[in-house]
């Protein structure tokens, strides 16, 4: 019997499924691997089964040629063979099974089975001589390979050296390679797992009675190994939850199997102990992705189907050429035009859910489809829900050149090979005077950009909707103005130079955007002020200032909580950036730029270093493929965009061609959104009377369309 359990559900829902080719007497099945929705079984005595549990389709595979050439009674894959794996070759759209075995004369062999051709192929020539018996001689406990990133991975049971510890077989290239394990691996017998799309090693740490989980955050990047410690001695990680917590299998105090959820700091969040399918300790669990994919057909089957299809097309053509049939088809097409509209066929909630997944740059065109769609998209709640769904890492960068001209460009599209139609969009800065105004970029948050404009005010701006709001900080200017006897010595506060700290963010509990500023008054006292954009008011938070911070020498743009830096040595002028949704530091070395990425927020062991062979490289964002996009200055007055992979290899570079060439360029990565500028409380009260009538009218319109949809 087999069970499917959805561990990320609140109730850990489960269902019973019946394996294929099951005899009346209980068959002995062993799970050997999984790939793209398919599971590979071994069933006694000597055959394999590929099965899709969702569709129920299956295929039986014989390995009699191995049995006949081996010592009686013949090997069983999963028990006696030395190495096996199951994976997918994207170049051939084929699923492959690898088996390493020993014949009756003691010779090792590597065979490969193709599900598409339904045939075995010998791959002895693909085995490197320097690996030899070391490769094919893995004993059976870790003989099952893990498919990931187009290759099958194995790790030996007796790991004596971290170097070249993980052996890889690329199914497309048909070649072997190796990956080194982390040097600090605490156990000589680790196992492989797949966590959140990353390769992982886990092993029991007897010194502290924990389970160590090492996750390779960037594939084949040795420095990206990240350690997580789970306070459970025999814990087997299975997958990550939707919240990126670790779900795994362990054993309760009474020796029964239990399923646990831990966060990345090792805190137990949940324990499932009421599953109907309480498996014995020796049974294996496997995590797989459900899919509707069919099994690859045999070549002979495809030829037969092709002939039948050609015959069918010929019959269909003769059928539709008949006068009566053609007339009936014409009448049917006329009737289709009388069908109800799209809005009448779908419930209002479903239309809204579909629109929420439309990219923001296309929503302006979608508004014109119908009045209902325009009303839904114009709703402020729709804008907020759309932003929450689309807060994926952005590639849109806003550039401010010479403090007076703004441009927006999609960097990922710009650095693609087919970028002929990609160009920057010139933007009109808000509150701009006829003489060029002096603007400065201070930050970005949830689609809004914070600007400073000379002489003395801030601007909150949404570049997509072009809405903006001006913020005064005159109280700070007054506090710092030093009115001495001599008028010539009067000092005026300059935000960009005199602010010790500034930041811009979002308070979800109040649905409000916040600006924070730390500064010294004329008497040398430190102050910390906060502006709530919804109420348009400043609040003093001097009591929140940590006394241990030396404001004269440290001018960060962030929060007061402390996070340890990745290395103990001094970092000269480190800068913060957000890469792929992760906090990152970058520093300029002699000829390179070091980028330290914190893969898990506030988890010190998750710091991962990337080295870019360019001295003044400013990382801006990650591409859709996870490559690092940034800006550099090859010479004075010249600016270029670069894209590097995580191994520091240059993939492409393009020249900055927007506006006049200049080194005075500031940039910020932001997300496009339809959110409105937070209104002032006083303005809301004034507009309340006018808005009530408008809201009733809009509400009636939505209700009208909703009633029509329900009637349909």
C-alpha cells in the first residue's frame, strides 16, 4: 500500500494510492527514485515500474540481461547492485535509468535504459579510469542517486575526504564529474536531499545530538554551502514548506515515526503525530512533484500512431467536404457568436483572481476590455493585492543622471541576446522647476521611490502612476540652525550631508510608509525622528537610539538591530544591497568586488561570498536565471552594465547610452505597482463626504455586474 501526504497543509491531508502491477498476494515494492512527477519502483523478483501516481499511468521494465550475466540467483536493483539512478534528459525528452552492476566474472558495468526507445545501452566507456571501482563499487545503502539540474548525484556511505565527495552523471552529456562537500562536515556517512530547489547533505552529529543539514545555495559554488542545525538526532529532511521552513521525518521519544517542521534557526514549529500511515522505521519516504505528464511512448508505438493519424486526417477531410456537414458547421459558428460574454461565464471572484496575475505593465490595456474590469483594477484593494502577489525580485532599475534626469530600464531584458527592442524610458520627475532641479535618490519600497529635492524637502513618488507627495522636514532645519551673533556663520541643515542615518520602509501593521532620520542638533545631541506618511506627521524617537552606536563614524542606511558580518576582518566601506530577495554586502578589494549574500535572513552561517573580477562593480539585482547584474566604470565618463554568473564569469556587457555620458549617475531597483500615495488623515476627512457618493456608485456597479454573473 502507498500513501500520498501533503505535509505543508494544516491538517497534513493524505490519500491512499494503489501501486501498479500489484498481485493479489502483497507485492514487495521498493522506491528507487523520482523525477518530474514519475516514481521508479522495484518489484520482486526482477523488474522495474515507472509510475505516475496522479494519472495512474505506468510502464514495466525488464532487466533480465543483467540477471542472466550475474551470479545466481541474480541481483536485485535496490538491494544488490552497486549504483542506480533515475532522471530526465531534456535534450531528448527522455527518461533514463542508470544501473551499475557486477557480472559473474567480477567485472563492473554501467548500463542505461531509455524509456523512449525501450532499450538498454552499455556505458562502460563513459566511466573515467581514475574512478573505476571507487565509482561503481558503492555499496547499496547510498546506491540510489538523486536527480537534480539535469544530472544524477551520489554520495558514498564511507566519506573519508570532503574533496570530490559527490559524484555526478550528466544525462545530456553522458559524462561524470564531482563536487566537494563542506570541509566542516561532521559525519562520514551523509545522505543527499533536495531542499527548496537546492542540493543538500544531511548527517547525524553525535557531538551535540543534532542533525546537520548543509544546503548548497548555488549549484557547484563551494562557498555557498550553508549549515542548518536541527535539534533532533535522527532527522531526515524531506522538503521546504511554503514559508521556507524545513519539513522532515524523525522519531518521537517513544520510538514512533513523526513528521516535524523546524524553521531555519532550529525552532520546532509543528509536529504531526496523528497520521494514519504510521510507517515502520525502515520504510522510505520520497518527495515528488505531481504532474500530468504522460510516459514517453516507444518509437514503434509512435510510428503506428502516426499512420493511424494520417488515415484519420484523410477520413476527416472527406467527411467535412460533404455539403450537409459543411452547412451544419457554418450554422454552429454563427451560434457561437451569440454566446454570452467572458464576464457572464465566470464568477466575479475568478475574474479578479485572473487579473491579479496579469503583469502590471499590461493592466493599463486590460482596463479597456470592459467597465467591470476597469472598476476591479481601479479598486485600491486590488492594487494592494496585486502588489503582494508580484513582490518577486525586480529587474527594473531607475537611474538619476546629473541629479536632474530620470530613466527606467529592464536590466534583465537589456542584457539578453535578443535585446533589439529594449530601451530606457525617460521619466518626468515630480515637482520639477523650469531650471534643472537638484534631485537625489534615497530609497525604494513596494513600488515607491523616495527622493530629496533641493533646497529642503522630500518627495514620495510612484514612477508608474506618476503620483507624488511632498514631505517637509522644516523642524529638523530649525533645530540645526545655529544663529550666532555673526550672520555669516549661520549654518543651514543639508539633508544629504548632515543626516547621520536615513531610511525608507513600510509598516505592515499600520499599512503605512515610514521615513526615519537620525541627526545631531546644534548642541551636539543625537536625535532620531520618524515620519508617518499616512498621517503626514513627524514623531521623535530619541529613546530608541542605541547608546553604543558611534554616529560620527558610522552612517548606515538600515535598522537598529545588529547582524554579524560574514568574516572577522575589517570591511572597508561596506555597502548594502538587495539581491534576489536576500540582504547582501559588497566591498571593493584591490582588483575585485566581493559580494556577501545572506541567503537566510539573520542566519549567520548562510553568508555566501561571490567574487566579481571588476574593481568598481555595483551589484543592482539578479537576472531571471540567478546571474548578477551590476554597473561599472571602465573609464572616466563611461558607464556599463555587466552580467556575471555566480562563478564570476562575465556573460555580457552593454554600454550606458541614456542621456549624456557622466559618472554622476545614481540608481535604485524598484517594483512597478498601482498603489496610491497614502492620504493624509485631514485630507481623508475633507474628502469623506465626496467619496461616500462615489463609493456607493462604484459599489452598485460592482454589485450589478456581480448579480449578472451569478444569474448567468
